[in-house]
C-alpha cells in the first residue's frame, strides 16, 4: 500500500535525484586510459541518458576493466530511477563483490532479496556469509533447498555449506558437504579443490594429490588443479612431477605467477 500512497512523491524525488546522478555520472574521470569503445559508450550514454540498456553496457565495460568506482556511479544513476528493480540491486551487488567491497555487496544483495528473494541472490549472499564465517549462510541455504530447484541448486547449497564448515574449522562436515556437492554435479571443480585444500592443510599430501588428480580427470584443462597437484608433488619431494604440473598450470593460465616461480625454484 505504501508504494501506491507515495508513488507521486517517489516519482517527483526520483526525477530530481536522477538529474543529480546523471550530472555525477557525466563527471567520471576520463583521464584514465580507456579503450575507444568505452569512450564511445560514454558519449552514447550522454546522448541518451535514459537508456537503461546503454548504461548497463557501460557498466559491464567498466567492470571488465576494473573501473569499479565509475561503474558504481552508473549503477547508482539507474537505481535512483528505479529503486525497486531487483536486477539493478543484484547487478550492483555483483559489482561490489568484484570491487572486493564485501559490506556493500551484502547490503545490495539484501536489498535485492527484499524486492524479490530469488534463489540466485540468496545463494550469492549465502556464499559471502560462508566465506566470512557467518552462520546465516546455513539459514539461506536451507531457504534455497526448500524451493526444491533441483540438483544444480542442491550442488550450490552443498558447496556453500561446505565452505562455511571449512572456514569455521569443522573439516569433517565440510568434506561431507563437498562430497554431496560432487554427487549432485561431478563437474563442480571448486568442490574438488576445497576437498584437496583441507587434506593439503592437514599435510595429507598423497590424499590431496588423489583429489586433484580426480579433478583433472573431470577437467584436464583446469589450471588450478595442476598447480595444486604440483604443490602436492613438491611436498612429497617429487621435483620432476612437480615441475611438470607447474608447467601445465602456467601454460593454461599465465596469471599463475606462483607456478612459474615454483618452476624456477625447483630447477
């Protein structure tokens, strides 16, 4: 009822807010080096400031370049025009996650869920809670499980619960949930990795190695699995296999500088 009663005021104030937001958005610091296509998008947004599609394209482009502050300015402009839009709050939450602003991401996911409690938003928030050892992760997972969305979502909730227990030190429970995750989706690579991490941290290098080898049987181009396979071999004093694994990892992912450093160290 409040939306109906205050609709006129919302529209009035949103028009004023949008003008301010558009002014702020137009003052983005373009002195930073940006590709020509992004600069072109900025010009098109200025020409058509009411185009949601164009502004979201600009947000995506800025996000991909790690220009999070500028992308958030654009998102704020859109949200001030449509503050009850679930998709906009969800997109802003993802943007804040990319920017490593956990508190802002939690706030935006919460607002998105307040508009529409979609399983994707619930899972995204649960994942942050799990990583930050917040027991609400388990509550949100149960909420998603109650929706009975099928094995794909069951795998997600299993994984998130596993992460929560891993981060809070309950390794046995964590391993059980990761196992359930893999049963629901055997291609869930990060579940294999988390299983291996627990074993590696416990210095059970041979057991961890088996997990990473299983992961590579599922996906033989997964660079992280090769890297951790290398770490296991190195811990087991098998330098030849360690170097080969690190080489495979670095060949697949040039950003894995640790793999290249390990190769140089073991030569």
